[in-house]
C-alpha cells in the first residue's frame, strides 16, 4: 500500500531528543507507516546560536535507537532535499522574493526602537491589537525598492489580505479552532539580517516537501494561523494539522528536568528496551482501543490513527514505563532473552559465563528462572550471578547469612540436606529430584518449612532472594552444590 501521505518530524538541534519530541516523532512515523506514506526527517537548524552538529548527531542516533526509520532526510537523501534548513536558505529567499514581487509581502523599515514605541503606545491606550501597525504597508513599491537598494535595513513582512476574515483550522485533534482576523498582524517572514523566521521557513519547506499532515506539539497551535497565511500567500494547499497535547509530570506541570531523565539517550543508557519505550510513549496521548497496553511496534505501525489521539494532556509515569519494560522482557522467548539480555548483562558485569560448558537447554532453563525476576536488563546479571559462581567464589550476603544460616539448628539442616542431596547421582540431578529430596526435611527435623529452605537457599546462592531452588541447583550442578553446603556448614550453628 502506498499513498500520498507525507509527514515530517522537524527537530531543532538545540538540544538532545527529549521525551516530547520522541513522541511526536513516533506519531509521525506510525502515521506514515499506517497509511503507506512517507516519513521525512528534517533538521530545523535555522537558529545558528543554539543549533549544533553534535546535537543533530545525537538526535539521529536517538531516532535510530527508537527504530524510527525515515524515508527521506539526513543520510538517506530523497527527492525533496536538502533536509537541513541551513542548506535551504536560497529557497526561502526565492520564496520571499516571489511574495515581494507579487505584492504579498513588503519591506518594513521600522527600527526596533520605533516598534518598541508603537507597542508601548498600544499598551498605554489598552488597544486590543498589539501587533504591527502596518506603517510600511503602503509605501509605494518604487520608493520601497529605492530604500532597499540604498542599503536601509529592512525586514520583510507578510501582507495579510484586508478581507481575510477569521482563520479557521480544522485540527485533527482539537477540532475547529478559530483565530480572530483582528489578531492577524503582518508578521515578519525575513529578519533584517537576511534570515527567515520559523513560521516562514517551516511553511516554505512543508509546502515544497509536499507535507500533507503536520503532526506536532500543541505549543505550535498558536503559530498555525500565521503559517496558514504563508501557505495562502504561496498559493500552496494547507495541510491537515494535528496538534498533540503536552506531556506532564506527576505533579501536573509540564515535563522537565525536575521530573528526572528527559532525554531519550538517558533511557537507553539506563537499560530500557527501545520497543518498550516506544510502546510507552505512543500511549501518552494515543490509544488503540482504550484498554490494550502492550502494542508492539508492528501493530502501532498498522493501527495508528489521528482519530484516537486524545486532546487531554498525558502524564508521564516512570512506574508505568518500568512496568512496560518488565513486560517486554517477560514476553521474550528464551533465546532472545539469553542473547539480548542475559549474556550481554553478564558480560557487562564481568561474570565469567563458562559458556562452552553449557548447552542451549541449560541456558533456556536459566532464562526461564531469571526472566521473571528481571525488571531492568541489569537485574539479570545479579539474579544469575550465583549460578556462575563456584563454591569457592560465591559471595555470601552477610545479612542473609545472619538471618538464614547463623542460627541454632541450621547446622543440622545443612547436614540433613547434604545427605539427602548426595543420595542423588549426577544423572538424576534435576530440579524435580532436588525438590523431592528436600521436601521431607522440615517434617523430619520438626522445623518450619521456611527455615529449612531459607538455610539451603543461603548455602547455595549466598542470599535469600534467588530464583526457585530446584532449578537453580540443577543449573549449578551436583558437585558444586554439595561443596557449597560444605562451605556454608562452617557458618551455620
Ligand atoms: N523545529 C520546530 C520544533 O522543534 C518544528 C515545529 C514544527 O513541527 O513545525 O519545535
């Protein structure tokens, strides 16, 4: 399926890619994919004081990590390039000159002081209109031309048609939004230093790139009537707008650094899975059916629609993100969990995995017991570590030893456990057989089940929070399990 849907994500490289920007990118990407359209990445780097190449690279990297592949843009090219605004300056100039020649824009020679004075006067009179008073609008064309050529500084202003009337936007999220004609002023499209303003450059680009839907944060809603003026002056069709709500922190304030990590790469570095992160952000203001929470990327790319975007601000809840992350980990099959989480995490933690000794079935069993205990990838190494230790190297957690081993009667527990376990031979060393061997001990020793298993657990794993004992001991192996009991015996009373 292919269609004429063309959408763009147009970050300004004045900082890193943040959660809000990432969500905007996800919506544009998903909308393009769901409609067989084209997703364009454009770098809006016209603010030379704040844009850096380094930020651009960080944004591209974050986009790649998010898995939001773009069909046109930096590094992939396309028929409507270049895809960085600083490389499109000629196009803005040409467009402005055309509007000037057609009388749809005019030069304004008012000095900043003059404009400040006008504003102050308008304020003093409590004039409801505080925009530009159109002083230069009716300077005859040849006079204006002469002053420009004489080198007098000027800006270019759009000439809002006298009879334009209210600007009505049929926003895909907000519905009909009416902007009063009286509020439209002849705003600047080119500054006196020869650079285009955001409202102008964006529309020249969106028009030239054939953008059909502008999906962006609703902090830009107030810019939209001005942008509509530019489309109309250029004679280009106005795209459909979809302004998405802000993302708030738990305190109801706009999400910011105060709420914790805000850049995409901080989440990547903290170990969040890209799929889970994208799923979570997609739900900040959009829903599939109002209840489904786990929406894999391919479903999102098939089912995303503007109709299901909510008008209401969404709240970023780190706990829900954590839940989503754990959910994605939990849904991994054994092989994926081992290759993408377990092995890399063990390696990062410097755990010697003695890999060659273990077959796939061994790793699968380990995956099965570690996965449900892994909320963040880094948890996996800690949970699995006792399995990779040996009786000599196993680290005993002091608190666990005090609570589970260094107690009257625990020596007898370990003696009985050792005897029962030693009766199993190598071939019958399975989780079921181990569990069955330990099962009768509490009754035989007349002790609480919890105490008995706690002692064996601390002896084998060094702590009290390890995965199921039988499976863990099967993975450790008979010989080392018995050796661990012998070592632990010296700590038990
Ligand atoms: N560069 C603008 C921003 O980052 C793009 C706004 C738009 O999508 O029009 O806010």
